[in-house]
């Protein structure tokens, strides 16, 4: 069943709420609100399923980039039960990447939603990652 544009925006807002949660209890609650119980997250660095594993990936990102937040980079586009959007990781203090310049991590995600607008699957693509 198709999800209306507002449904895509709402699902993506919950997604960013989960990715920006830093306290364990808030993270657990946000992941449960955004994903179905058997939801998955796959990108070049992770392939996980279920709330606990998704929360662990998000917590690891915050450990690697303390003080940074994920924000949308452009509009959400969708059809049927699928949406796509770009994002970037920026310094929370100024809303800009650390030291100016471009965000250290940026990419785009494609999400599949269930009939209630919760995420069943995320396929993430990294357009920019820090040099090793």
C-alpha cells in the first residue's frame, strides 16, 4: 500500500531521531519507534537486523564521531513503500562540519516501509567517509 508524502517525511524524521539519540534509553526507544521488530540496516560497514543490533551500530557511530549529528541533505523522495534521502554528519555545536569544509561522512539511504510507516529495511550508501 502506498505511503503518502507526509508518511515518508514522518518515517525519515523518526530515522534521524534514532540516529541522533545518544542516551541508551532514548536510543532504544527511538529505534523501536522507527523500525519494525525485524527491521534491518545494511551499508558498506554494517549488515544488522533487529532493534538491538541497529542500536549498537548507531551507538558505535556516536563513539567514532562524538559531538556530531546526522541531518538530512535535501528532500525526501518516495513512491509505493520506498523512500530515499541524502544525509550528512555535522558538528552539533555549529551545525557545520568540524573545521569547516565538507561533512566527514555523507551518503544516501533507501528505506522500505511497512503499512504503518515503520522501517522494514534500510540500504545505505556512503558517498564520503574519512580517510583511514
